[in-house]
C-alpha cells in the first residue's frame, strides 16, 4: 500500500476494514481486493472531476 497516494491508501484501508468485519476472506485477499477497489474508486472520482472541468470550460 506504500505506493498508493494518501487518499487512495485511506480508501483502501476503509475498504479492508469493512471486508475484515464481514469475514470470509483471508488477509491477502482482503488486501488485494481493497487495493483494487480503491484504485477503481480513484479512477471514477478522477473521471467525475475531469467531466466537471470539461463542463465548466464549455460554459466559459
């Protein structure tokens, strides 16, 4: 997780904690899944922000 940006790392930890509470996965699966989902979250967030920037430019 050290290679993740602070916001993505924070989201991965949040997801990992949630997965651990649910149970059913071993720790390696929790880590892998949480990192993957956090990266997807970051991509969606970036795409949403990028789309908002394009919309603002259209109105300028």
